């Protein structure tokens, strides 16, 4: 197999084809090649069977699907093996399955068939599924993939090489899982009852035991993760001119979290009322679910124009904020929102019924801003505002 494939592609291979076991079909030749490379294999004939175990495909290497997968055997009618209605149902099921699978794993999907590949690609495109290049679906001739030894491995390696986000994702997952396994076995060997021991120890210290367990495990695993063997040539490539909106949305995705933020209270929660913004900077241990109606420490913020903070923008060093403020970019689709550290209000959570929680600042950023305000939490490292993000705001407005 290829070096990159061997190093990065861990986990089982899934094959979904209704001709498995039929010695006259080429898919069985591919199955034998996969087995000869000592790769774990999961094979199914029916899509319904795969859907039952979909969550278990989290760490799949890759997936091989037959485009003309039938839900049941049909006798040939007037020389036609598959009726048009039956064929359309099969295509719709596979398209839906591909979309579901994308939400489970980062595995490339090989769609193989004896029919024209362009026809399949057009149907996938019309369903919102792009193929090749920066995507994850590859339409291949069944005869080529099954008869050409190593064809699917070479295709997977090229996909990884051409996609920095896939290379990094594969590397990260492998490191995370291997170190996580090592840490948990190490703790077990030291004391099989270590979770209970830690829980009571944290509880006796007055800390939230669940939060403390989470933080402890996070630090233990993170301290073991090793990036020294990463191949920087896959990441250190020349950047193409990027769309400003794409850069803006990428930055917002890194800083502001919007999913599953209403079930609890955490530092970094941002509320909005009557055009004003309120940033909770109180440590998480003080606002846990053990407190029925916790108090929040809220810094008040408001939208500012580029002109208001333009004197703090330096083309070489970026945005230089002052000690008494926290400046956020692209919050709530505003270029600049400024929080004043001198304006702190303490409110019970029950008092915020008229406020709307709009997002939560990601942990790295809120750790930095908490530290800048009260030194509650240590900072483990955070990137500064990207230079191209700063330029989007200030240079397009010429400081006005």
C-alpha cells in the first residue's frame, strides 16, 4: 500500500454491494485485494443493514458503494434487468445515504458502477453532492477499480494530498485516539477505580467534579499529542486569493459557537438586549448546574465604527486594543463590537429572561479575555487576529 495511506488511514473498509458473494461480479475481486492488505472489512448487501450501524462507522477508512444497489432481487423483464422505477428508488436511497455518512465520518466514498460515470456525477451534482477535487465522493468505473490493483488506495492518497483539511483531520484523529487509549490504560493500571477517586477528590476541594474530570483528561491527553511527525509540505502551500466572505465566515466559526449553547451557562456566553451586548466572564466552576440561579458577571459592549478604533490599527502589528477593553470582530455580523471592562454588571440568570443569547465565545478566546480582565483562568495559547481579517475591516474602509 502507499506510505500515506498506511500512516493515516485507520479503521474498517465498508463495502455496500448487492452482488457480494456472486463470483461473477468484480466486487469480489476487490474484496480479496482488501483482505490481502490486512485491512478490516465490513460488507453489506442491503442499505437498510448499514443504516442500523451508521454511528459505528465513525473511523472508517473509506466506503465503496455500488450505484445500482437493489433492495431486492428482480427477475429480468423483456430483457431489462432493472425497471426504471426500481432504479430511481435505489439512486435516491444512495444519495441520501451519502449525505448521512458525511455527518458520521471523514471517509472518501467510491461510487462504482458499470454505467457511464458522467451520468452519475450529474445526478450527484443536482442533489448538491460535488465530486472530486476538494470533496469526498469519487465516481469510478467498477471494472477499473476492481481490476486495477491498488487503484482505490492511490485515489485515496491523492485525495489526502490535495486536501490539507483532510490530511490534518486524519493526523489529528489518529493522535487523539491513540493517546487517549494510552492515557486511560495508564490511569487504570495505576488505580482501576481512578474515576471515582478523582471525582471525590475534586468534590472535597469544592470544585465541580465533572468539570474537573473533563479538564484533567483534556490536559492529560493534550500533553501527549505529538505533531513532530506531521508533514508540513501538505500544509505549507501557497494560498490562493481567497473570498473575503469566506475568510470572515471562517473566523466567525473559530471564535463564536452557536450550537447547543442554551442548555447551560458558561464563560463566553454573549447576550443581547436593545442593541447592547453582554459578555459573561465568570468562571465556569461558579456557574455550574449545581447552582440553581447563578450570578453572571457581564461586561457591557456596543457596536463601534472603524473610525472609533481606527487609531489603534497598525498595518504591521494589527489591532492594538487597550487594557480597559475587549474588541470582538464580526460579532453578530458587526465589524466591531467593543466591551468595556469598566462596565461590569452582576445579574442572576433568572434576570436575563428578556435577553437573547446569541453565541458563545470559544474557550481559547474567552480564556484570554478572562485573564485580561481578572486572571481567573490560564491561557494555553491563542492565535492573534489574522492579518487578512484585520485588513478586511480597516483597509476597505480606509480608517473612516
